[in-house]
């Protein structure tokens, strides 16, 4: 069983690649949260994976909510192999450790921690307009994905994640996510054609269509930037710097439900 959260496809693509390798089912965390399904029966021989993006060197809030509520019904004899794969652009910070902390509250622990570097979808800072550069990052990721999937199949134990920072440094940076999550930073411009895709796809139902335009109805969202990256007209912006930094959806899962 592989639980994944993905707004722009990187984590979904990797979850599907691992699922193909281990012959296990990939389940979208967004669906679990929308359907309020948090209890799962686990088979004795099963591996339990979590594949998530890194946000502000930690976990997206929707993944936090899922992990808080998650209940794994594990057979008495034996504990499954548990792992986390962080997808990230530049720095994983302490994201694996955060997953481990949630599991520890349930008397469980991660056996394997992994990471794969992908295009960085945090476009208030990073620029994704250079298509060749983006393709190069995705090409380079293939080797990392194969390596991670191989280690998971062999149930290797250990922390194999890259680009970490000391816990006390991550603890200083991660709180900035809370302010950044305020939806007042979003705007929809005149190029909006009122298709409603942003509202339909928002994982936390933070957008409503009113008079043919998106309106952010919640004070905070999970800040996945899915609305910005997947808008067919690139009408949504976050602050003043995203306009010149382009849009991105992982080319291998483009057009799929994420
Ligand atoms: C709000 C936000 C914050 C992010 N913070 C980080 C970060 O701290 N470190 C990092 O390396 N990448 C960061 N990223 C980049 C994503 O983790 C990365 O692009 C990921 O692969 C996106 O996954 P997805 O396509 O499955 O949604 C951030 C992206 C977003 C939207
Ligand atoms: S996805 Fe883009 S074009 Fe469609 S309603 Fe939302 S902002 Fe408008
Ligand atoms: S409003 Fe946009 S950025 Fe926020 S959670 Fe919804 S889709 Fe993601």
C-alpha cells in the first residue's frame, strides 16, 4: 500500500513507479481526506509507503492531517516495512523525520527514508520556464527513482534521504509555511475563462466559483500550487513573482487525476 500526495504529479509519478515495482496499490491522500477514510487493514507481508512533496523543509498540511488520523490495522504477528519518499527541489530539510514522528505516536516507525530530486514547483522563488533544464532534472530523477524502488523492494533499512538540514534549522524555517498558506496571496487575472478546474481540483476545497471567477473561501489552504500550475490559462498567481516563473505538471502523468 502506497499513500501519496501530489499536486503537480512528481510524487504521483514516483508512487506509481514504486507500485509497479512492488505490485502494491497506490492510494491518493487527497481522496482519503475528501472521503474521510483513515482506517486501513494491512496484510502481514505488505510494505507501507508514503510518497510526498517537501514543503518548507517539512510536510504539506494535508499530509499532516492524514497522518494524524491514519489508523493502520496491523496483524499481531510482525510489523510491515514502512518507508517515506520525499520528492523535493533543493532541500528535504526534516520531512522524513516529521513522518516518523507521526508514526511514533502510533507505536510505529519508518524503516526506510528516501528522496528524489524533481523540478521545484515553489515558483514564487524558482523559475521553471527553461524547458530543457526541467527535462534534464526529470531525466536525472529516473536513476534515483530506480535506485529508491530497488531499495524498497529489498526492504533496506536506514536514512537514504539527501539534502537534509539539522532539525533545529528546519524548526526555524517550517513555521513560515503557516503564513505562506494564507490564501490572500492568490489572485485570478482577466485571462480566466471560468472553466472551474481550479475549484474542482483543489485538494482542500479552498476555491469556489462565483460569477464565473474563482474565489478563495478559506483563510488558509495547503499551498500545493496545483491551481496555479494546472490552470489552462495561467490565470492564477501567488504574490508578484510567479508570473514570470512558468507552470509545471510532471509530463508522465499530465492529464491524469492527481
Ligand atoms: C509550498 C511549497 C513549498 C515547497 N518547499 C520545498 C522545500 O522546502 N524544499 C524543496 O526541496 N522543495 C520544496 N518544494 C518543491 C516540491 O517539494 C517539489 O517540487 C515536489 O516534487 C512537488 O511534488 P508534486 O509534483 O507531487 O506536487 C515546495 C513546493 C511547494 C508548492
Ligand atoms: S482554472 Fe484558470 S481559467 Fe479555469 S476557472 Fe480557474 S483560474 Fe479560471
Ligand atoms: S487553493 Fe490552490 S494552492 Fe491552495 S490547496 Fe487549493 S489548489 Fe492548492
